């Protein structure tokens, strides 16, 4: 039977304990540091994610917009133009696509008026300017600037 | 924004890609590439804005009728063009003293396009969407699949006509001459190197 015996010096036990405590804590600290580093890397990735999404959204939008323009250039009916699969895909992108629509309206003068009204539920075009491209673009660009989207 | 002049061969190839039947007939380009107006406006002799039935929720297009319902049917277009002096007609050939327009529609009755007969009967003038104005000899050369949804004109469904006098009162002849004059000078300026 082993009996409990007191350490020779009271400090012996404590020193040992202190060493192991130190090792364990060092291990924990290292692990924590590693976890923190991993977390910061993950957070950094998450932080950069929106721009990645934006870039892909922009690329998708550009692709659909180009396809839509090429395939409906001869169509006059806004209803027929809106029925094109690419237009439908753009409508499905939701509010995130509004700044892209406004920018494209300015640069390429593509008719996104229906999509803009549908997504934003707004109509900044005055009745007297109905159908006039320059005036309609100006009205939407002004609206976009006021809304902080341009 | 000024109209865009595409090289003739590029414009012709592009337009024929949408209307393959044009490659078998004679047709000519009558204007630059312009997104500011389209076929319905051009059928009404206007080049300043786009015409199409609208419920006035977006003002994306202009329509002379203040109609709360978007009526894209043949009767809706006939009613609107009656404001410009047009009446229904059965003949599509040239008649001295009359100006005619043709309405294209799909099987479901949805109007897709309009063409206006040349004042002197040289053919039909069309403005396909944002592309160049074209003068084609017959109405069939730009017809398409009537069962299509978004990519075709369907068939000619209705002819309307009005007297030359009504066209003169409507200042159609004046507007068309001005349009042709502008195009002539643009072309000339382009050849000389000003544009």
C-alpha cells in the first residue's frame, strides 16, 4: 500500500506542477493563437466575399445584358424584350443589380427602365418625357445619385 | 446622343441575321443605327421618342391614348392610329392617293411590329427595334414565326390606310423629308471626314 508522503520540500511539488501548468497553458495559448489566426483568415475571407460576389454579379450581369441586347436589337415591343430569358435572369438578381443597371443605362443606353421600375418600385420619369431616351436616362441617373447608388 | 453609323456591310449582315429572308430580296438602309425611336414611332413618322401602348406606370414609352390598360392587340393599335387618320383596309398594294401601314402580330394577337408604305410606293419602311431604318420591297421578307414569344414579328395581320391629305396635315411628309435630308448630310459628312 502506498501511503501519501509529503514532498521533501514543499516547493518540489509546486515546481513540478507549475512546469506542467506552464506547458499546458503554452499549448492552449498556442492553440488559441492558431485558432485566432485561422479565425482572422476566415474573417478576412468573409470580409472580401462581398466584392467577390459583386464581381461575379457584375460579370453575370454584363453577360446577360450583352446577350439580351444582341438577341433583341430588332425587337420594338417592350413586352417581348422583357420576355427574353436574359432579361428575366437580370430581374431575378434583385436590388443588388440596380447600380449596375443605372451604370449600364448611362454607358450603353440600354432600355432598363422596365427592370428599374419593377425592382425599385419607383418611376422618376415625368409623363411629358415618356419614350424620350435622353430624358428618361437623365431622370433615372438623377434618381440613382439621390439614392446614393451612383 | 448622335445616331451611330455602322459600315454598310456590317449593318446589312447584322440586319440579315435577324431577317434571313432579306438576303433573297433587294432592300436598302435608310438611316443610321438609333435607339431613340422604334418601328411604331417610325410608322407614325416620328423619330423623337418610342411609341408603344403603356399603362403609364413607367413612362418607358409614349402612347397617344391615355389608356389604363396596356392594349397590345391589333384593335388597340388600330384605335391609336385612327387618331392619325388611318382606317382599316384589305389591300396591301400601292394605291395612288393613300399612305398605308402594316401591323405584324403573333398568333396570340399580340402586335410586334409596324411598317409604313413608302410615299411613292417603292416598298415598305421599317425600323426594326434599335437597328437602322430599312426599305424592303415586300412585307413578307421580315415576317417570322407567328408562334414565337420574344424573337419574331409573326405575320402581317392588318393593313391601315389614310389619304395623302391626312398625311400632309399630320406633317408626315415634312418629317420624313427632314429625316431623309439629315441622313443624306450625315452620310456626306462621314464621307468627307467631318463625323
